[in-house]
């Protein structure tokens, strides 16, 4: 069972016995931390607001903590709203074999680049019109396919997303017409908390196969309903022959909810809202607090 001390330490009102089925350690090359009720074979991390934060860029503390897990035999993955090119920059800086779940779930790749899954969506006319109006109102739309990135809107908003040596849009324009959009995309990102966003939400709601989630400050992601971070985690587990109950996941935004609720133990990070904390089993401090790194060191030390 999960020790009462652990529940008090991490501020949870969940995690009762049965949340994830317990398994014997001898059945797997895996790790079981005293504060968990299951072994850990896979650890999945959101990036912004989880590993990184304002004033807390990627550095030695996070890299060393991840390296300890890797040395302990735990498979590592990054799961982010970021595009794959941006995640590749991070993976190179971290210097470890990392599975990558990009665009909040639609694209999953192995460390060697092998594509595990890619789930795209059709862009219906109604959504295209709403996106064009959103850009006209001052918002920014990013359209991502497997091999391309197009950005529409104010330069300063486009530049906010254009981060990293390999993350550069192939097309950028101040306005958008539906005809300029590709017929299919992995993800549409709307940047801007504007009244015109309501029409985009309505257009998404009219399409049963689409969902729209808040993924960070003024950022709202549109993708296939069954291509969330939780689905990305399940794809990874199938590929690696790992039970989802033998995973841990860390995140702070609405786009992390499905991943946190799918994992054997989900950790809500820092400023996570009530929806995120309700989906998680534990809560940790914000990036820079040292709580994440301390927990990972303890898990690695149990090997």
C-alpha cells in the first residue's frame, strides 16, 4: 500500500490501494520506491512548468536526476506540446536516450528516430474559417504536420514559439486564409486568449473527433481526440511491453491530465490547477524547488 506518510508529504487525497495494481519486484527489471505502490519501468516528463520554469532553465540538477534514473534501468520520455524539433534540441542537451511524445500526443518517436505513432486530423472548413478570424483578431495559429510547420499571426507571437536551433517555421504570414492550410495536421496551436477564441472552440466542439486543451500561457492545442499525452503514454507502453501501471508521469497543465491519470502514479507540478491536481496522485513543488530532483534521486537509489 501507499504509506500514510507519503500521502501527507506530497499533499494527495488520492492514491488509495488499488489505484495501480501492485506487482512483485522479481517479475521485472524495475524499481519500486517506498512512496509508490508499484515498480517503475518508465518515467515521462512534461517540459515547461515541470522540468523547466521561469528562471530555471535546463541545467545540471535536472540532467543529473534524469541520468540517475537512466543508470537505474528506467526508460525515460519527454512529453510536451513542443514540436519534435524543439524536443530534439533538449534531448541533445540532456545527452540521454529519450523517447519523445511531441505536440501533446499525436507524434511518438523512439530515441533513434523511429516513428512509433503519428495521428493527424482533417481540417474542416468551419474550423479553417474560425482560425482565420482568430488571426485577424490578433491571435496566432501554428499548424504542424509531420514534416512541416506553418505560422500565421503577429511576428512577436510567432517568435515566442520559434525557439531552438531546429525549430523554424517553413512559412510565416501575418494573415491566414483557409485555403493556405494543409488538408491534415498533427496539431493546431492557437496562441492568444482573445474573444475570437470562442468561435474556434465552437468549431472544434462541432467535430466529434477533435479536442481542444489549454497547454500553457495563452496556448490552446487542437488535435485528435485519441491522440492526447495519455494516448502517447499508452503507445509507448505497448511499444516497450510495459504495463501503464509501472509508469510515473509529471506535468502541470490541462494537456497533462490524461497522462497523469493513465500513469501508475501521476505527479502534478508547481502551479498546476485544480483539474490537474484532481487527476494526479501527488503534488510536487515548481521547477527550481528541488522536490522533483530529490524524488528522482530517491527512486533511483532504491535499485
